[in-house]
C-alpha cells in the first residue's frame, strides 16, 4: 500500500477528514428527510453499523425545517445534500449542518455561490463539490475528444476540469474548506479521474463509484474502484453506493476498510470456502458468527480477539487457521473448537455453538 496522500485537513463535526486522519465511512439516508423520526431511526442504525458521516437529501424548505431536530438527535455529523436551489443551502447552514454538498455550477449566478461560500465560511463548515460523469458542464468532454483523446481519457480529464472549475469558483470568494468527489459508473474512469485530480491538488477526496448497482454487483464494482484508490493512498472519505438498504453500504465499506488495514477489524473473521469434505452448514455457521460479532459491536462493545476462524472440516481446519485466536471447525453433527491451532474440544453441534459463543462473550471488554 502506498503512503496516504497528504491533503489539507477539514473537520465535519467531530470527524477529521484529510491531513492524515483515518479514512471515514459515510452513507446517505433514503428516508424522507421531512419525516424526522424515520430519518433519525435510520441514522442511528447506520451509526451502530459503523457509519462515521451521514448525508441527508434536502429537496425543499420543509426538509430544511426538519434539520434542527435531525441534528439534535443524530449521533454522527450530518451533511446536507443540496441541488439547484442555493436558498436551501443557506437554510441548511443556518440550521447548523456540519457540511453541505453542492454543485456550484448548478445553483445559479456567481452571486448565489458567493452567498453560500460566505455563509459556510462564517459557520466554519466544509463544502463538498462533485463532478459526475452524467452531469458535466457542456463542452468539456467534447473539447477533449476534439483534441484527439480516447473517450475514457477524455472523460476522466473532463471530470478533473469540472471539479477544478468548481473549486476555483469557491476560492474566488476566499473559501478553501473544500472536499471533492469525482465519480463515474465506470471503474477505470473513476480511478483515472481521481488519480489525475490527486496529482494536481491537495484537496481531500471523497471516493466512490456512482450508480454502482445492486448489492452484489455494486459491492464488487465499489471494492474494485475504491480499493484501487486506497491502495494508492488516495481517498479521505468513502461511500459504497448501492441500490440497496444503506446499512448494506456501511457493512460493505467497513469490511473494505478492514481488509485494507485502514480500520481495525476487532476481530477479523475468516472462513474457508465450501468443498466436498464439508459435512455441516458452513455458510449458515459463518453467518451465525458474523451476526454474533455484529451484534456485540452494535452494542458499542469491543472484543479482545484479533482473528476468529470458521472452518469447514476438522481435518484441516485447525492447522489452516492456526493463527486464529479462536476457531470453530465443523464435522458431521459436531463442532471442534480451537485456539491458535490447539484443539479445545469436540462437541455435539448445539453444545459446540454454545461453547463457542461463550468463548467469544468471555473476550468482550466491559
């Protein structure tokens, strides 16, 4: 893994972004923001799952009016997502949001951008600007294509140019607390655009693959794009954008950060693939273990285990997972428990699960 790209540091509420701060994980509510109880209930679930920052859509004045109650009840910083109407951005800033997401190019005349920049500056909150392949300013892509660039390179360069234009517009009004995103639904284009932008500025980057798709496809595309960038040291916040429950975005993002060593897994759960030697419901067992650990973490508790292994057979399981602090391996109607390759015992399946659960719970730190 490359060293993290050195960027300027921002603060979104209690969360530091950039400047060597840990990569933060964010998602977006899909509730009606005007429904405060539903929105807060979802934010709390997302926070319990590991979300650091939450974005809420602010489509109208009624949504702006709901923001103070949402901010008062949210356990994590709230970012207002604004499109087209600068007055909504001003209202969200006045309500006390921790950051706003706007596209300076689509909220009208420069005077309107100036007002948003000045109010955000006075409030001491960042603005995230974004360049999206589906909504580029007219002429940028065409100009690059006319210059003879291949389509993908032309699009990546257009994304960079769009983002830089938006940054310069805010900079004209003395505003520099800017976070940037460059996204396409195409993984190589997204990666290329972010690499190009990262080489030219020190603005923190929010990274992700837009319109990545449904659960399975979206996770794979996001892991490929976000993972590639993080391995290059690029990326200060991430969102795994899925056509799915936002909790799935957080789960996927958390696992991605853990797998890259950017978030402490505490504990890491490993499990072997199924094969013809498997004589138990290994898939179900692995899910049971994941659910057990997730429930403990959701309660805000830490587990004093570095790695847990779920193995499909008692023949190879303990040996293949001998570095695990705690492991369980399945046989026909039985479970073997082991620690660092040493067998604790072999038990009937129900008893084995109970003993395994007790061993996990004994490692929970109060």
